[in-house]
C-alpha cells in the first residue's frame, strides 16, 4: 500500500480524535456514570435490630427492626442488581438498662455485634460491597468491628445527629444515640473493645457529614464532640458549598494512603422530616432528597468506599409503603450514578 503524505497522516489523526470525542459525548449523554469502575456491586445483609433504641412509651417496641423487610418488599435487591447476603437476626428487645454496660440492651448488643461482624467480614473477604440494611444505628458496631479486624479504615458518618451524646446526668444510655462514640472507643470495653480492638475507628479518620444537632450544653457534654478529632461538615456548611461538592471536598480525609478504605453510615434522619418522617427523632430541618442523593452518589463513586449501612427507618410510621419506596429509589439512583450497578439494571428495575 502506498504511504500517505504527512498532511494525510495529520488529517486521519484529527478524524480519529473527533470520532472518539463524539462517541464519548454520546456515552455520557446516555447517562453513563462519571466513574464507571467505582467498585464492586452490593451484597444485601439484613440487620433487623432495634437494640440501640429507647422505647417511646411504656411497652413500645421500636419498629426499625422491620426496615430490611420493608425495603426488600420494594424490590431493592433487583433494583440494585445485588446479591442476597441473608439476615443476622438480633436478640429480643429488652430496654431495661444493663448494669454491666449502662446501656439498654447492652449485653444483647455485645453478643450481636460479633455475629453481624462475621457476616459482613465474609462479604469483605470476597471483595464485595456489603450493604447492611438496619435496624438502628447500633449496627454500625458490626461493620466497624469487621473492618478493624482487617486493618485501619475510615468512617463517613452521614447523620442528622452527632450520636456523640454523653449525658450530664446518670440517665440510661442508648447505643443509637452513642454509636459514633462507641465506634471511636468511648464506652465500656464489652462494646468498644471486642477482640481487644479499640478503637474500631480513630477519630481523625472520621468525617461527620450533614448533621444539624449535637445536643444542648445543659443536657449533654457538647464540648466532647467539639474537642474530638473528627472532620466536621455540619448541614449549613454542606448546603453553602453544595452537597456533592462538599462531599468531594471531604473525601480526601477518607482516601488517605494510610487507610485501606472507608465505611459509609447513613442514618435517614439526615433528611428533612417533611421528606422522611418515619424516624425516631424527626428534628426540624435536614437535607432534601436531592441533596442526599448528590452526596451519597459522590461518596459511593470513590473506589475506596468499602461498605455501607442504612439505619433508623421505621416502617411502623409508613402505612402505605411510600417512604420505603422513597428510600429504595434513593439508593437505586445513588448506586447507579456512582457506577456500582449495571446500567441495564438501573434502567429497567
């Protein structure tokens, strides 16, 4: 074949470059995720626990334990293209304070955490992405222990509250209001030093994101939260920067070389109660659904995101299932945008 002259080589190279650019724009315009290789797809693990919650009235049993069933009933597994990791049933709810730990259900929680950690760990060992469907916020300890058994990890704590509420009096403690404290080593060793691994997360490896409440000084020791070595992104700062931008700005803390990855804790009370009233503490204010989707999609798009839990949704407050559908749709869209589920699954589910 006769060789082209130099100008023909230049023209051919320009055509190839133009064709590649047009193809790339078409791919993006079709809705392809910005980071299509973010990480492995999810494995659903049910953690139907309400051990960390206080009863709202005498004889009340908090309904958060029913959340995994409610979310699965909305087709969440198929919508995420997820593998079924089964359930880890929790002990029966017994809200009387445990004298050894000072926590409601303290002994039960100490027994449940290693069992949940083992199930999460089995998924991690297969290099898959565990998505734990809680339950209340105390299920964080299961993921925390599973990760600590494997090395040093960070924690992205997306929550409407700090969950670092050390009371100024001797009232009974609830793990759902102290899960961040427990996960960072503050509490009885039966809860915070299982296997002698304390803390599960170092404070400097934690980003607290989207919170709008960390207590009042006359009731809780707010100074302890203020002194902790967390990276703090309160809701007003997140909103001023934009949810996605704020998350991207926070991720370098969790993507540092000395960390092997990070865990995502999502308490749905980070949402405004007008959007998500089915929680135990529906405080005024909170993120919009769009803001949370933007933030979560940005976090999930990180290849260092290792696993996640969703907590505190109470189906007892969702008579027609509309709020469960809202959460299932949120997860589907955020995982799809992050490139963690196949485009075909996200489009057709």
